[in-house]
C-alpha cells in the first residue's frame, strides 16, 4: 500500500455520517498502542484491545459528529486519516452522550476497566481550558501509512481554518513523540500531568498567527500545501469539500 500511494491524490474533507464506523476502526488501529489506552484498558492481546477501543470510539465519534467537525483524509477512496475538531463551548460531552458511551463499555468490559476509562475521560475533561477555544482530537493516521505526511496535511488544513477565526486551540497527547510534531504547528506545552500513571502533555496554540506553509484558496476549490504537507511522496492535495469551522 505504501508503494501504491506514490502519485495518488490525497483528499481532505469532512467525514460523512456513514463513514463513522470506518473512522472508529481507523482510530482504534492507530491508537491501540498509546500508553493511556494500555493503562485504561489493560488488555494484553493487541487484537482484543483494538476491538475494544473500536467499540469505545463508535459512540465517541457519534457525539463528536454532533458537537463539532471531523476532518478526514482519503487516498484512492480509502480513509487514511481522521482529525476531530470541537468548537468553543462544546468540548465536554453532554449527559446523553456520556450515557451512550456506557453500553459498549459495560457490555464486554469488567467494571474495573470501565471505571478506569471513565476516570481517564474525567481527568482529561477537568483540565480543559476555561477560555473559549477549539479542541483538537482525536487524531490518527492509518498505521500502515504513518510517516507519509498525512497527519501534517490534516494539521496544516486544520490550523489554516482556525487562523481564520483567530481562536485559541488546545489538545492532549500521551505520546512524547507527538509533542515536537504539534510544536511545528504552534502548540506549546502548558502542563505535564500523570493520568492513570501515564505522563500526559496538555498543549495550547495562540489564536493569532498563520498556518505553516499553506496556500488557502476559496471554499470548495482545490488547494495545495507546500513542503512535506504538499508533496506527500509525490501526491497532490485537493479539497473535495471545505472543512467548515
């Protein structure tokens, strides 16, 4: 699949409702080895952990679809990247959304695991910024295609649109290698906290500035992102439909 990508077009657009299950599967495959996931789920078998995580992400994405925007990257018609974005005032899941998360959690998980997962959700939520902001996440790229610039393309597009609104933005990551990646886009670490015994970095990005190396044209048109976000191993980048924020 890596060889096939060369020369193909990467399309960035909003995820459609019918694609939510596929997005949940991609997020699970892309995040099953995250330290916080391992600590919360405590399932040693990677396939079982991935399936459990996929079940968790189905209601999570359903709520995110209602509260915010889910950007996606497609190559040759296949979903290869997902980027969630929640507008100011909608970061925390509503009560009904939290209830919708319980059945898939309780159905096939021990109560201790459910409590750890809910504790993780609460710990991250209570550290959410008080100031109005856009919340980034979850973000994942198909594991087979990581390193091809797909994440860079998604973040470049996302930052461009946030800049149009001059809004503060915020994210969490439990992987240190992600910290320098997000720093490229203007995010800075504002706190380091242990959650479930896992060091987590909370990062914010000022509302003023411009996205790195991006050429942004009128909505609905094609655009190109220069540098690594543009070439993507020889691929061009197009926008099938604008990501509305």
